[in-house]
């Protein structure tokens, strides 16, 4: 998937997410990811019938960084592009703050 604008620069599809977060020999299946998405364990952005993921948000969920509160945004034709941009910025900031806080914790 090639992004031509910054609007979708942080979003990837399921295959790209799996390739980004897991090594080939330990990568879960697309079905596993779909099941986790449907159960709500994995945050996603739905655009019509398509599903996209923020690598930072999913990494926060699976790699022990305290998960920030994720806002669900409706990107249907009636949804607001500005609402999406604001929610994406807040989510990105929350992930960064949580990661920095975890880096400052003393090792046990």
C-alpha cells in the first residue's frame, strides 16, 4: 500500500501490520489478527468494508506499553476527517507518553 497523503501515513492493512510487528518465523496468521480485531482486543480504523491499523497503537497493546484510551472514529462519508485527525493525534501522543513512562521505570 503506497500512501500519497499524510492522512493515512500511520495506517497499514492487516498484512503490513503482521510483517511490521512480527518476524516471519513467529508471525501469527491473518485469521488470528482478524479474530482479535473482531473481539476488540486490537484497535483498528474501519473505513467502509476495509480495516486499517495504527502500528503504534497495536504495538502498545501487544508489547506491554500501558495502553492509552483509543477513540473509535467513524470514517463513513458522514464522518469528519478533522475528527479522525484529532483522534489520531491524541492516540499517538498517548502512546508516546505511555512508552516514555515505561522507559523511566526502574528495572526490577
